[in-house]
């Protein structure tokens, strides 16, 4: 982080001073990853300026791969078409497909017409699958050999593969029908007698995914089995490509961020610094409407209760703390539940245990809350019944809040919806509605006021 | 996920029926990772039963490495001491240190006395560093060679290293003083003439961390530069060990979960299914006290306002929706800010842009909210002034909410506190306090009621 900010500062300073050759030197000694990260913090004019000062084509291609929007938009708008195609050609094919997928539609069509040969085919393969599936993130190349190949021949084959396969994690082994039947490692090749055929040194129990597997499931498999790459196979178990662990790392970071965003009802608004205000508002508004509708119903519950008893004003004064506590307890329970579901920790039959436990936590906090707030209310208003009403409602409210917080994400999962989807607004609004109705009902019973329901 | 639940079901069924040999077969054909995952969902007696049926020692060691608490507690309590030491000896040294660190203190001391040789030293090296530092998660071994070694010699050295280095990602190159000066790959060894010395084929620009680097920073570097392993060096640039990407994947998953938990004020309560109710309550309670204190202050604000005007009851009816909307908008802004900070997206000087943007989103949502709710209030109570009071307050409330939601995590970061730390409760309580005071002040001004402040 610190080094990126230093780089940003240096670029800004040099750009302002027009110190072109110093800027060029700074850029030449920076890594492509850092230049791309720095671009996130630069103005469009500076993004262009920096990119033009990159002399190494490999670095320029890498920067293009890594720069986020709107940096990429600025760059492609500014790049001559021929240069863009040339840089795309230097990328790994999965990165190439990724950049092409992010281009404006018209440009994407032109680029697809311009690229050629194997690359074009591979890019088309990737683009044919949804972005968040194994097919959409795979590299459609993998080092593969027939099962009868010997270790010596395999090493020789490796020597010939200078270009395409930047990182070879595993050597995939196919049978004569071209089906994936095993996997072995570079190290195994080196540590067995040269004449050994691969089928004798391969592991046959290969974990693989299909191209339509969701990227989150791919990440889960790679992480669970500590793999460096996972093969993607078709229905006949023919090898289509591999997903490598560095891409999985990106998936895990994205998915975790996404869960958090979804839960707060923010959608995929993580590119917070770039998107427009109206665009962000549109993404977040639907979940606020949930709260808004709930709030209007609550105001009606208040109205039913509008009988002019003096106790009402006192009770109303405790509505914010009831809502606040209920909301927080509910969000705590919901967060626990969402993370547990996401991390595969809620088993069949384990949901009941989770609900019981969270309700227990809610009850315990409710008792604490009731003691403090009930005492406060009784002393402040000199009326033990007021204290009792507040205390009783507090216990009920927090137990309900914890239960609702647990049930909403569990119900979403049961319905096949991502449990993180706006769990926050649903939970708080649900708790407000149930909790306040209970609060007023219980309080009016204790304080001998007319019932509201 | 699905396959784990199937395994859990199968184990439960076979255990209930006492079908020992069928259970043994099921376990024999399951992966260690799946057995460990399944144990999370089993009762202690079943955890023991399953572990006793594992016949392969390597698998047993792997299960022990991967099983979470309380599974590990159940197993070590039940395992004969000699067997435990024997299984620890089969583990990779970083896993061994990790398991030892999780043992009850007395047992840990006995185990440390019992293990021997190089392993003991390595485990001590790891345990000397905090759990969440590079030193605490590193493997204190790495494949290293002198810079004058030729490719041929390097390959020969690799042949000899059968045991220790399960996965060789990079070959680290040292100078005569034992300092890390370069890095190369297995593939480079194979694709250069055998007599080439490593110093001619190595990259000299090695990214490295020190043992006290925080694991989150390690993860960030590995992810930013797409590394498979990152070397850990001391102040003299001597190689102490490596952190591999599979461990980094675990760090990223943990840290993301941690941020979400911290934000909701749940602490490290992710082991939700195992911990006790009282223990969980203790972790979550402090942040509720923030809400509780805020709520008591709010009830006093209400009291200042308790002048008996009929409009009060109507206004009070809108308090829940004000609080609910404010809370949701605030949490949305806070979540955006926390994730942006965590993902290094907030640059120096970028905070102002973020605040401006979030306040803009709040204002936009406020205008929408004001139109709907103001119209509703005006029509429902036949009083345009009531509508105006609600609408004006709504705009102010949501703009304030979005600003507070952005400022709280930014302020926490400035203070050197993890921005996720209970941002949720602070944000909602802060918004309730500021928002309701503004609400009542504005409403009483518009409705010509006596001012409350």
C-alpha cells in the first residue's frame, strides 16, 4: 500500500513539473502491477501520460490487463487500434479474454475480427461462458501428455514448450481417447527413472470441474484441496483448460467483498470511487424501499396506538433504543449466519443448532439489556410498571431479533437465493416490524392501556 | 459442499447402524480434506469413531492438520501421546507448528519436549512469531542454491530432495554470504543449457517480506504480484522460509470473514457452531452497550420534546422509519468504505472524493425518500406542513447518515484502528443521535413547536 501511494505521489509531482525523463525513469523501475494500481488514483490525463511513457511492451500489456475501470476505458479510448491488438497478443489468453470482455461493445467486435489463429479460438472459448463460471476464468491451454509418454519424453516435450505455458503447475495425463485420466508433477518427472511411463507415476484421482461450475465453487475446491490449478473438463472428461490459483485468489477476494456488499444492500458497488452517484443510488435504492415500506407500516402501528395516554410519549422515547438494539443484535446474528453458510459450516440438521444458539445469545443479551434499561426507565419515570414494560419488551425484542437475523439468511439459502442478498435491510426491517408490535402490545398490557391489535 | 453433506450423512448412518467395515470403506475412499470437513458436523463420539477408522497414517496426519476446533480438542484428548507425536512428525513443519499452537498448554509443553531434531527447531522458529505474521505462517524451509550452481547441478540437487519440499514453486538463489539475491523456476532450469550458472538465469528483483510483516500484507503482496510463494528474509536478507499461496488463500478467506464480523461487532465469533452462548454474548455485548447508551440519550431528547403537542405523536410514528433508513444508508456507506480501505482503493487525497460521493448518494436517496414519505405524511394527516417537516428531515437525515457512515471508518483508519472494528454499531448509533436531534429540531421549527435544544 505505502509503496503504491509513494508511486502515485511521485507520478503526480513529476507530471505537474513536466519532468518527462524523470517520469520515464520512475516508470521504468516500477512493476507493471504497481503502475496499474497507481493508475486507480490518477486523473485520466495522468493515466494516459503514464501509459505513454512505458517503453517495454510486455509491461504495457501487463498494465492493460490489470488496470481497473475507468482506467481501462481511458486507455483504450486513447490507444491506436493496431497498438491495442498488438498488446492483446502479448497477454496470456485468459487475460486477453478478460480485457476484451471489458471493452466497449463496438471496439470488442472490431478486436475480435482483428485477432487471429489459436488465440482467437481460445478467446471465443472463454467468452462463450459466463464471466463467473469456470469456463469464463479458465486458461484454455494446459500441458497435457499421453499416458504412455515416458518421463524422458515428457521432459523433452517441456523443453519445446517455451512460449505458451508461463507457469506449469501440473502435467495432465490423457488416455488414447483424449480423456483426462491422471495428473503428475514436474518434480515427479525429475525424480523417477527416465523410462517410466506417466501412467505409472500419475495420480488417477483427479479433482476437476466443468466449465459451467460457478467460480465460487471452483475457489472452494481449490482452497479445500490446496490445489495450484484445477482442470476444467467437458462431459466426456476431455480437458478444456485449467483455472490457476492466482485467478482463484482474485475470485476469493471478489466473492468475500461481494458478500459484504450484498448483505448491506449495496450490490456490486465496490468500484466506489469511479461510478456515478446516480448509478450507485440506483443499486442501493431497492433495499431502502424495503425499509421505507416497513417504516410506513410502523407509523400505522403507532397510529393505532394513538390514544393520548401520557405513557405513550414515554414509550415512544424508548422506540429508538429498541430498534437500535434489535437491529444490531439481528445484524450480528445475520452476519454470523451468512459467513457460516458461505464457509460451508452449516450442515444439514445443523441449522436448528445455529438458530437455538443465536436465540440463546439474543436472550442473554436481552436479559442484560432489560436489567439496565428497565432500571433506568423505572427510576427515571418513578414507575416500576414502566420499568417492567421496557424490560419485558427488551428481552422479547432481542430474542426475536437474533432469531430473525438467523432465519432470514437460512430461508434465503433454502429458496436458492444468495443468503447475503440484502440480508441487512430485510433483517432490520423485519425486526422493527415484529419487535415494535410486540413492544407496544406487551407494554400496553403491562401498563393497562387499550390493546393495539 | 454437497459431497461433504453426503459424507456426513453416510457416516452418521453407518455409525448408527454400527456398520464398522462399511464405515471403514467409506473413509478409505474419502479424501483427508473431506473427512476433516465432515468432522465439523459430527458429534464428538462420531469424530473419534471416524478417526479411529482411518488406516493410512498420512491421511490421519492430514485430517489432524485440517480439523477445526472443537474437533481437534476431541481428537487430541482421545489420542495416545505417542501416536500424536508420530502423526505430528508426518506433517509439513508449518502445519505441525499450527497444530501444536492450537493444543492445550500442558500438552503443548509435553509435545515440544518430545519432538526432536530439525523439526523441533523449525517449529520453535515459527512459534516465536505472532500467529498472524509472516513468521507465524511461513514454512521455514525453501529450496535454495548458490548463485554459481549450474542448471545441471541444480537439477541433480533437486533429485536428492525427495522428502522435505512437497511443492517447489521457485528456486531461491543465494550469494556466498548466504543472502537472497535472486529467484528462478524449475522450468528455467530445464530450458537453459545445463552448464549455465543460476546467476545468469535468475531474476534479481525478488519481492520478499520480513517475519514480522502482517499476514494481511503478505496476502496483499502475493495477490498483487501473482506469486506462488513469497520468501521471508531477515534484516540481513538471509532467507528464513517461504509463505506459499495455499496458505495465503486461507489468510484471505479468514481476513475477509474477520472484516465482516468486526464490522457487525461480532468479533472473531465465526466458529459460531461450537462456542458457548455466554462466550459469544461476551464478544458481542460491548458494541451493544454503545447502542444502549445512545438509546438512553435519545430517550432524553424525546423528553425535552415532551410538551404534549398532538403533532408529537405523529412525529414519533415516523421515528422508526427515519432510524431505519438512516441506519441502512449509513451501513451501506460504511460497508463501501471499509471494503475500499481493505482493498487499498482509498488513496491519499481520495478520501475527500469518497466522502463527497457518498454524501451525494445519501442526498439523492434522501430526495427520493422525502418525496415518497413526505407525500404519504401530508396526505395521511391532511397537513402539508407535516409532509414538509418529514420530507426536510428525510433529506437531512440520509445525507448525514451517508456522511457518518463514510467518516467513521475513515476516522478509525486515521486512528490506526482496523476500520472494520464494530463500524456498524458506531455508525447506526451515531446516525440515530445526530439524525433524531436534527429531525426533531427541524420538525418543530416547521411545525412551530417549541425548540428542543
